[in-house]
C-alpha cells in the first residue's frame, strides 16, 4: 500500500459500495485515458448507435471483445434483440460522431454509414469490428456484452482520446 496519506484518506473506512460517491468514482476513472468508439447495431432496417469508451479485448483465441452498455441506454434492449454489433474506433477528427452518439446531437452533422461484413459502421474510422454476442453478463447498472469477432479492419492514424471529461489529442512523447 502506498504511503500517500491523501490517497488513504480518500479511500475511507467503510468498504460497502454505498460509501463510494458515483460522481467521485466517475471522476477518478476519468483519469484513465481511453479511446472512443461508436457501437452500432441494426434492427428492422434501422441503425442504432451509442458512444462507448468501455470497450476492451478479452481474448485472442477465440477473438472476443466486450462492450459495457448501461441498462437505460436504448442500445441495451436492441442488442438483446439483434445479438450482433459493430464497433468503429474513432479518429482524432471524429469528435462530432462521439458527441452525436452520446446524446448531444451535432447540428448539420450528416451521418452516412458504410457497411463492413454487412453491418453499419462510421466512415474513415481507425478500426472496425463486427461481432456476434456470445455471452452477456449483468454487472450493476450495465451489461457486459461479449462478442466474438467475425470481421476486423484497421488503418494507421491518430485516435480521439477522452480524459478527465474532455476530448484530447495525442502528442508525441518528449523522451
């Protein structure tokens, strides 16, 4: 355990989850820089999407990815119905897509989906994955959807990052 009294003071004595303020948890987790993805699915010919930075690789063999979707998100129910999703990892100049699919519509933003392996994705992203849901785990107020990768594609480029509640850009290391 670190000898940092500030750190120990912020942890508290009560180990129950009720002792953890959700805003403080969000602020602390915001200190972990993440990329931004838009997760899409299609139901009855309509494309549905949401911004997500809760995305990770779970396994290389078999190839599995996980996304975390809030129970209140419209996409939660849609994924239960479709059993498939696509992920577009956003490029540094695609913040507008992130905002739009996070529920803050961007005036004048035209969204024209492309198709990869038959599924809708955003154009010019850094990477694409198309997945079939192979497992779902309720976890608190979210569900973890584990998807087996059916298709992937990627290009070099700079990602949009999210850190401390704001979008950021990568900078070269000074070392």
